[in-house]
C-alpha cells in the first residue's frame, strides 16, 4: 500500500469516528434520552437486549474495571435505564437487564448503526463485503490488543 492510500484511510477513519461521535451526541441531546451521555449509551449497547449479562461480562467486554463500571451502572440505574438482578443459580453474580426505557434507547441507537452499515456497504458485492469484513477483523484485532495495555 502506498503512503497516499495509508494517509487517506487514516484521515477517513479519524473523520468518520469523530463525526459518528458528534452525530450520536447531537441525536441524544435532541431526543427524549437527553439525560444520557455517549459513554452511557455505549454501555447500554454493551448490555444489550434480553441477554442478562453479568457485571463481569460487561466489564470485560468494555475493558473496564468492575469498580468503574459499577459507578456508571449506578448512574444508569438511577436514571431508569437498567436493573440489577441477582443470579438465581449463583447469588454472588449480579446480572444486568435493560428497563423499557433502556430497551427503547438501545433500539434507537441500533437503528442508527444499521443505517450506518447499510450506507457503508452500499454498492458492494458479496466478495467486496468479504474483503471489508476481513479488514474490519484486522482492525478489531489491533484495537482490542492495543486496548489491553
């Protein structure tokens, strides 16, 4: 790959990331969910719909300490976006479940991401989508590895 291609891809990634964050922030401010931050929105997304993930699972997924996550969970619980549920099989484990309000926010955020992906893949055939998936896996692996440190 030549330096111009690298520079273009780098600039495009930075620009897309910055703009997605701005769009999400602006959308939140104009919505019924204006009491939430982008960081909290992504936490809700990590919890997901109906999965009953444990606090440990979400902390691992977001690469956060349980203490840091707990502070954020307290805020989201107070705002009415999630509930903590004691695991019936192992009472030491606390599971997380989105409330109706949390599910509504999740679905709105998910719809935005679906439009984003549809726009990104528009005009590509199956082979090209396969190459994009391969590139995204490479990028995910790099970012996930770098996030460990």
